[in-house]
């Protein structure tokens, strides 16, 4: 049960309603995370703006791999469930790859560098050694793309923290961080 009540779609603040309409138009549904964040129209607007901007960063497979890695590292069952679903159905990542992503790895060498870097900065609160940066660069990422990796990590840490604090009810097929990948 959620520790912060997720409002029914129609019970969200009036200022959040147009933003939730846009979410519903894009996704076909309004997941619990969005209804929860809608309690604060400012937070929802900021989240959607950041999310929208980052949808133009990197490719969808890399973004979903990073999201899975960060959710696993932070033990966020809601985000792990959501991004496993999106990874499988939107990004077309297979179960074997998702299991690797949960461990901070990938079968794709370039993606492996991004996911490993994302895992390291998540676990070390942004602290990255020079060797970590060099590994991402050696895999072919530009400095601009490294900033995008960091931004995707930050966005996912935000949603992880919201869902962990709130205890958001999972409205995707459930995947638990405590269970082996």
C-alpha cells in the first residue's frame, strides 16, 4: 500500500490535468507514478519537461538499459517493473539483456560502457574516476553524450526516490530488485 496516496486521475489538482492529458495521449494510460507526481503540478511539469528533453538524448534502448540499471542499484521495484516492461515492449530488449542491465552490464560493447558508467555513478553518488570517463569515451561516447547519460541517471534517481518514499503501488508486471536477475 502506498505511503503517499496516489490520487485518482480525476482527483489530481486542476493544474496537473492538462499535463496528465498529455501523458494519457502519449502512453494510452496514466501510470501511478505520473498521478503521484501530479500532486505537485510544479513537480509534474518539471519531470515531464526533463523527460521530454531526454527523449531526444541517446537512443531508447540505451535510456531503458540505464533506467533498469539505476532502478536495480537503488532497489526501486516500481521503476524496475516499469522499465523492464518498457524495455521489453518499447525498446525491444530481450530478457537476457535485461538481466545483464540489472547487473550494470550489456551484451553490446558500447551500451555496456554506458550502463557500467551509469551503475558506477549511481552507486558512488556521482563520483567517477578518470578511468570511468575514459572507458565511456573509448566506447565512442562524446562528452555531450556523457552529460546525457548523467542526466538519464539523475532523472531515474528522482523517480526511484519518489516511488521508494511513497511506496507506490506497481501497475506494471511486477519485477522485484531483491530477486536475482
